[in-house]
C-alpha cells in the first residue's frame, strides 16, 4: 500500500514539473514573437514602411498586453513614438512616450527610462526647446547610471550623438558637436545598429561642412549614403543627397551639386507619396468606409433639400411682391409694437449682462473656495504633524495608565482631524477635476479582505461582526482602479461600523453579467445599525450632511464620506443606491464594470514588495533632516534616534547643501516649503555634485502640486505630512536597503 502511495506521489510530481515546463516554454515563445515583431517594426519605421510598421506594432502590443509583459508594452509605445516623430506628429509622439515612461517607472526599468528620456530630447530639439532638451538628456543619463546593465555601449553612443545634434542645431557650435560625435563613433557598431551608424555619419558630414572640411564631409556623407542604400533607409538617403548637394555647392562644383539636388528631390517626392498614402490610410481608418458613405448620402440629401428650397424661394418672391402693398398698410399699426419690442429687448440685454456678471462672480468664488480649502488643509498639516508626532513619542516612553488613556484620546483626536483634512482635500480634488481613473491588474477578493483587516479593530471596538460573501464565479484577477474602489469601500464599511453597535455588517459581491473581456459586478454593504430616515435619504450624499444632529453628536464625523463615494462612483460611470429604515439599518449598493485579465492565474505573478520594519536598516546610519520648523525638527530627530540612527538637522536649504558637500550621509529628508532656498532648489543643487544619495521629499500635498515634478527635479520619493510612522520607516528602509544591496 505504501509503495502504491509513493508511486502516485512520484507521478503527480512529474505531471507538475511537465506542466510548469510547458507554461515556461509557451511564455518564452511569446517573448520571442514580440522581440521579432518589435525589431521588424523598428526596421520598417527606419525604411518609411509606415503601414507595415503600424501593423507589427499593433500585433506586438496585443501580445504584450495579453501575456502581461509590461516592459514590452512600454517598448511598443516607445517605437510608436518614433513613428510619429519621423512623421512630425510631435503631439502623438509625446503621448506615446509619456505612456511608456509611466509603465517603466512603475516596473522600475532604469534602462528603459534612460532610452525614453533620450527619445524625448529628440522631440524637444526638433521643437527648438533647448533647456528642456538638456534637462531630459541629463535625466536620461542619471537613469542610465542607476541601471544594472553597465555595458550599454550603444546607449552611450546615442547619448553623445544627441548632445552633438543639440550643439550643432541649437547652439551652432560645430567644434563642440564634433568632439561628441568622435566619442559616439568609438562605441557605435555599424552591424548592430546600422540606422544610427548612418545617422552618426550624416551629422559628421554636416559638422565637417560647418567647419569647412569639405573632403571629410564628403567621406562621411558617402559612408552614410552607402549604409542607407544597403538597408533601404529612405529618409536617410534623401538627407545624404541633400547634404552632398550643399557640400558641392560650397566647393563651387555647381553641376555635381545640381545632380545630387535632383536625386534628393526624387527621394523627397517618394517620401511625400508614402506620407500621403499613410495619411489617407489614417483618415480611412479613423472614419471608416461606412462613415464616408453616410457623409456622401447626407450631402446628397442636403443638395436635394437645397434645390427644393430654391423652388420654394422663387414662389415666395412672386407672392412677396403681391403682399408688399398689404404689408405697407400694416406698417403704422406695427410701429407701436416695434417700440414695445425694443424696450423688451433692452431689458433682456440688461438681464443677460447681470446673469453673465453673476456667473463670472460664481466662478471666481468657486476658484477662491478651492484655493482656500487647499491652502487651509496644507497649513493644518504642519501643526497636526507636531500633535501626532509628540503623541507617538510620549506613548513609547512608558506612560502611566492614566496618562496613556489621555494620550490615546489625543491620538484619536489627531487621527480624526487628519481624516477630516484628507476628506476635505479629496473632495476639493474631485470638485476641481484633479482626479483621474487608473487601470491596473488586481485581485478583487484580496483587495476587499485587506480593507476588512484594516477596519477590524474599529469593528471589534463596537462589538460588530463582519460577514463577507464573495461569489465564486467572479474572475480571480480584474483590471480597474483598485485605489478608488478601496476608498469607496473604506468610507461605506467605516460608516456601517460607526453607526452600528453589537450588530452585524454584511459585505456582498455578486456577478451580474460577464462579457468576453468584461464583468459587471454588484456590491452591497448592509448593516442593522441606526438607519436613516426617509426625509434625510435624498440629502445624505451632500457635503457635510448626516442623518440628524443627534447622530452627529452621538457618533461624530464630518458628513463628507458619502459625498466622496458619490463623486468617485460618478467618475467611474456608476451610481450609488440606498435602502434604509430608521432604527433597522441601511443597505448601500452600486454596480461597477471591470476588465478581465488574460491569461488567468497560470502565469507567474509579481509579488508586492513587503515594507521593511523600522529596525531593519536604520541602526548606525546617518540621516540629514532639512526642516525650518523647530518643533518638527525635534520630533523627527527623536523618532529617528529612537531607532539607533544618527540624525543631523539643517535649518534651511543653503545649510543643507554645504553639509552634504562636506559630510557623508546615507539619506536626506527634505522639507519642500522653506524660506530662502526651497527644498526643490536645494535638491537641484545637491544633484549637481551628488547623484547617488537618496532624497525623500517631506510635504503637505496641496491641490496644485504635480508629484511628477518632484521626480524630475531629483527626488527619489515623497512622504506626505503628517505621516504614519509605519509608512515613514517603510520608505526610509526601502532606500537604505538598496544601498546595502549595492555595497
């Protein structure tokens, strides 16, 4: 019997190994297909075969999305950007690059980011934006230095080539451009990258022409032309003929110059025909054959209608002549009516002016309200940081039971105030249309379970039982905005916990419909708590509204949670429903559509990085805190030093720059809003001589702050104030851990 069991176990193990091997082979085959398509697409772009390139890019993008290859999705967008750039469609090229950069930043693809920002600089040079082009070249180089792939010879060549083009085209410094081109030629291989090698020699020819070295210019141009003709790079062939024509013209050889000019014009006409065909194809794809037929039919009907109108107008003219005599007799009686109409029009215009003025005043008031709320929430975060920080420190110093009770009350009040500020800021962003929906893959059941774990202590405090019913037919992984969904569920379930004592709360998720690649799900949050009266149910979703004054006094709260839920669901094209009886409980429900992620959970999934505990890497490390507020300095310093780290403080940005220049710190915590040199300006200066040290921004985020600007100016991460200590130490340890890994 034991031998039989052992045999079954061995057979089952062999089956699992075979199944895993088959899956890996399938994934490798898909990867090879995508690689082949992208290489072919890039070659097609260089040859100006736009239709073929678009077809290959669409196929590679579909394969990459289906197999959840985010790096290849980004690479497809990057090559699409190159296609639009060659066709001078800079707006679409910028959009595609931004899409690629967002994915590469998410998956921390430093090499991909280096190439994407290098491509961005090409667009900016074409648009004559010199300073932004230099910024993006520097940003590209910094990501290259952070990359684990240190043998990127092609990248170094392309970076030097791009700097040479900038000095040649925008600064008119051919000698400086020539030095960069010499460096680029050392690292670029004509076999591995023939298009860029041809492009390099074209710009060498252009540089030598600017330096009046005509023979050297002709040699470089002929090298570029030979490579371009060998590989059918139509655009480069045209450019080579054009530069050769210019060289011979400067040399005084008019016949040779004219011959190359004719060849250049022939290539230009061919490229024009290619572009014209591509534009027609784009137009046809955009509008479709049916739409064009419909438009022709509509124009034909309009023509017939115009002809009928012309006939009617002729008849009307004849009748008008006959009626003129009769109308003349009526003129006198209409005179008084015209006077009355003129007075009425005058009054109407006056009212319109008053309404326009009132509308402008209302818009200004709305803008002022949004700015006021953003400013006041920002200002409240600074003293609130002191309250929460001091409370945390006091709770860790072994207070007496009586003191601990008071400190817990103070902690609750601080967290309540922080919740109010966050709700006001969320609502302000929603009303100012600053919130965008993001699509990403996630596990819905796990996401809801995480929300319930976060709310468990609150439910236990009120002796409530939570029941979670999740329909088994719902796909395991969906595509949508998990953060917005979590915010909705936290508000609704938190409300049920707040207004229920010694009761039950039910969370139900069911499948309404399933399409080919989408599902429609139904969510219900029900409790047997206080309930809401019928007359209050319509107003309950308005700002600062609760069921009654007594409920507000008994349970507290701001009345903003349900308003935020309503706005978020509206943003996600859904509505919330409410069923409630006073004293019997409430039930909130809504429906949401999600995409189905393919393939289903057979592929290996990435695991989320678990935050390091605050004791992991801090011990013995030297941290610089740049903060002008003395109380905040003291609190941050004590929190860091309690974890055996060395903390030094700078009162302003100028002092911080000197301390970093002279000292050796493991990490910098930089306040943004400081008098004199701001945190952003100080970070820019530090990055000029130190690109390695992690710098984390400490900021009370406002409505107008663009978080992407922080990364562009040299910050590694952001911690919003006031922060929870767990999040604070998790982010610090993340970068300290990277340092230890490098060493």
